[in-house]
C-alpha cells in the first residue's frame, strides 16, 4: 500500500536547482544558500564531453561540512549527456562504464548522496536489448560498499530512449544484482511528456509507480514545467507556470504526502535570479 511509506513530520521544502560546478564544490554550496536552496544538482564533468577536473578532496570536504552545518538535503550529481550505457557501439558503452565508475569513486568523498543518469538510447537495437545493456553496465560499476545511490531518470520517450515507462525502469532494476544501490529520479516534464498525467491524476500515477517499482525507490524529483501537451514525447522544459503542467499541479507534487520529504531540483530554463524566484514561489506554496 502507498500509505505504508508515508514519512513522519516533514518540515521545510527541500528544493534547489542545477548549478555550475566550474568554480568548485564549496562554491556551489554557497551559491545554493544565496538563492534559498537546501539542495542542488550539478554535472560531474563536461555534460557534452567527458573530461573531469582533477579530484579536489579538500573542496569536496568543505562542501560536505557546509551541507551538514546548514542542514542540506541530499544533492544530486548528474552524469554527462554523452553517457549512453546501451549504445550499439562497444567503445561508447565502455566510455559509459568508465565514466560511471570514475564518477562513483569521486562521489564517495561526499558520501550518502545521489548519482543520476539518463538510462540511454538503444539506437534501433530494441528496448529489450537496451535494458539488458544498461543493467550490464550497472552490474559492472556498482560496488557493495559504495555510499552513493544511483538514480535512473524517468525519460520523455523521444527517439529510442529507454526508461520512458515505469515498466522499463523496473526491468532494468530487476537485472541488477546490487539493486539496493538503485533508485529513481522522477522528472515532472519527462513523465508528463511520456504520458503520465501528473496534473490530472497524480495519485493514479504514483499508485502505478508504487505497483511497478515501489514508492520507496523514488528518491528525488526534477521539478519542471513542460512546453508540450501530455504524451508528446518531446522533452522540452518550461519555467514553472509557463507550460502545460502548471503551477498548481507542480505545487501539488511538492505537497503530496508521498513526495514532500524528497529533494526537488529545478531544471527550468533560468539564470540564477530566475531560480531564486522559483524557489521562493514553491516555498510560498508549500504546506508544512
């Protein structure tokens, strides 16, 4: 039953946005605080490439201490877009595995947080083959001792994306040996574009998620409006209240008793001042 996963007293809304890691980890923490955020998301490396900066353990420790001091929720490290764990080309799959392994090693210096990735595109191999290859990659990189939870992101279903349905995400998880290290990041734009009516019937969507995956596996949300109507399979994010989902429906997401304790990260087309305004808006609509 959904109700068995209801948390206790929630307190404040855990919300932030995607921040640039170009000036380091501690800088992201300070930037988050400056816009009223208590969580954030960042790319682990060049999102359109693959190169990563040299490891700066002291900088990561400064962020960890800052997060502890200011009561941050868990933060989300996002894999680069170039990562495709189910590519047809073995070289690209090897790049994905090596990148994930390196990212997970680095994240152990800020232990207990999340690593989010787009499951991949099967590139005409078929969804079943894509699912098999993604699970194969996860089986290669997950370690029993790791403290980072890896999140599969819900996808909009454009092109040959894998993860467009809850069934596909469940199928990946079922094939992963250490799947206690796995969770889901639900993107509101993606699930909407994928055909899940979170504006018209959020409870039904969450019931379906719980039936197929388990609501306890939902660890974080990307909070985005959508430029597209329900089921468009296009993946075009909009600012809060400027899309087809709407402010009221997104506020219902952040206030839902099964979701309101989770970290929410904005991925809307904004600069820092725009994110600050959206964070303030969503906090004003939040009910303790």
